[in-house]
C-alpha cells in the first residue's frame, strides 16, 4: 500500500495543479518569443468543472422513516460533516477517489465521541474487496513539511496499528488498538468507477486538460498580440531615421526608446528631404483580438461538451438572456450527473454511518440500520415560488401532509428550521388551549347537562 500511494501521488498532484490553475503549460515554440514563455497565463476551467458539480452535492445527513436516526444526526453535527463532506466530494471529483476514517474520539481533548475525518487521497489508500464492497485494509500517512512520512496508521478489520518514525528514520510500532470491530473503519468514495476500473475517474479528464492548455496558449497569443499589434504601426517612406531621433551610432536601448517616442508621439514633424520632397507617411491596420476570442469560445464549447456543464458557466454568455425552459434544458445533463454522484457518494456515507454506530455501540442492529438512508438536497435549481407551488398542489391533492417532514424537505427547509417550526407549532397549540380554558369553563357552567352531572357527582361524594 505504501508503493500504491507513491505510484498515484504524481498523477494526483497533476490533477490538483489543473484544479488550482497551476499546471505547467507545454508551448509549441513556434510563435511565442522565448522571453514571453514564462508569462503566468492561467485558465480556471478545470476548477470550474469540479466546483459547478460539487456545488450541487449538498449532503444533509442521515435520515429514517420513523424519525429515529439512531443518533447519527448528532454525529453529523458534532463532526461538522456538512463542511467536511464538501471537502471529500471535491477531492473525489478531482482525483477520482477519497477516503473517510471513523474512530473513537478523545473527549477529554475536546473531540466528539465518534470522530469522523476526511483523508486526502494523496496520503491514504485501501485494498478494496469487490464482493463485500468494503475495504479489506487501509493505510493513512502523515508527512512533515519536507515531505517525509512521520506517522502511519494501518487499518485492518479488528485492529488499528500506528507507526512513528524513530531516531533511525525507520517506522516503528507505537500503538495498537485491538478494537475487534470486524470491519475496516475506513470508507472509500469513488467517482465514475466501472467494472474494469474500480479506482474511480477524475472529472479533469485528458480532454479537459488539453482544452485548458490550448486555451492558455491562446491567451498567451492574445497577450502578445496586444503588446505588439494592437497599437497601430506607422511607417515613413523616403525619410531619414535621424528625423525621428534615431541615431545610427546610438545604443540598442537608445534606438528602442527613440522608436517608442516616435510611435507614441501625438505630433511628429517631418521636414522635406534635400530634393524638397515630403516623405510618405502611413500606418498599418491594428489587429483586434477577435480571432483569439473566437478560438477560446470554441474551446469552452469543447469543455462544456466534455464536462456536461452549460457553456455560460465557462465565461461566454449570449446577448439575449435565456428563458426558464432553456435554462432547465441546458442544465439537464448537469443535474443528471449530480444525481448519479449523489447515488455513488451516498453508498460511502452510509458505510460511514454504519462504522460510526459500530464504533459507538460495538454492534449495529441490521434491521434498524436498513431503514437509514442518506438525505440529499435537490440537485436541480428550482425557484422558491415553483417549489412552494408544487408543495401546495401536493398538499391540496392529499399526497403530502401539511406538517410532514417530507413536505418541509420538499420546500427546502433546513433541519434546524424544521425543528424550530415544530417547536413553535407545539407552543402555539398549548397557548391556544390555555387561552380557551376560561371560555370552556363558562360554557360548561351554563350547560344544564354538565351542571346535573356535577351535582350528581357531589351527592355521590357526600354519601
């Protein structure tokens, strides 16, 4: 497993460089001067491809049909998994896989009872069992600022073994936790895996990488065009260079500065030559950046086709704003891709939930856990008015109940907002009962049946 981490480290780093727009660009060395090859040109399309998809993967935690999530909602809040899950999803989309470790927390040090941590795919790996769909073993590494491994954690089904680098620079066993869980406490999250490729696939594909490099080269060409060809170039036929301050005996720097003064001067006075003839003056037409912009537009369409995100997300918009139906049509593939990721990542988060219960309780009731499911926010982008209108129609037709949690989920209420709303409704019902007590008592005193029943009860008590 150590060699496995090293084998994938270079590939993962290259994809992370593309995500952060730090990749090394390969130039064709044809039209770019050597002095401008190191110009820091960057294009953030790979980051956009990943972030646009990740922004639609809002994991809301674990849920169940009978409101008994077995305490998993507390584990979700204690470990800030709303934030940590975003990090796991981002890493998975960048390199194709990620890992989530579950262990016993040190409550005396302020850690939660069950500690859930997201491990970097650059420092963690696992041996996958295709039949059980779980890990048979996992290894996590911690490196210092120099890149040297100083700590390792080996996870096996019934124990966790920790290694530290000793004085001899060898990793030695410093701790062994025989937890006896019978399960490796590390869940694996994969993106776009196939039966022939169980490692997962990055959203920053080779095609996206090439289009991004090509766009960077185009941007560099546009920069060079701006520096050399945007300002109109002037010429003079039959003129002496000394008339523009260019001395044949001057240094190269002085000649360049004289040329700049002549080109940028607002008024250039050119006298007649020795024969009394005026030099012929003119200028070449400037070159606009339109060809480069059109080339970038084509590359953005290629990236849009490869990644499934609408082309306006890549910086090119139309003059006429699209209609709501056109927006839904453009986002259809993106929404479907997000729903597929929710299904795939949900398997990993369900395994995390099982491991969390196993660490906390040492055992898990299979029947109770079968009712646990992973709750996601809708991956599409409906408006609030459309969502409210849909919920109203479903409630009116009797499909949904007005005070159901399903209805609250459909209209996008957060779990804490749902709890506050239910508490306020309970408080309002109690207040209504208290307010109606005096009126109910007066009505009871005026009712002859109630009066006779009270009188009969009083007589019976006296006897």
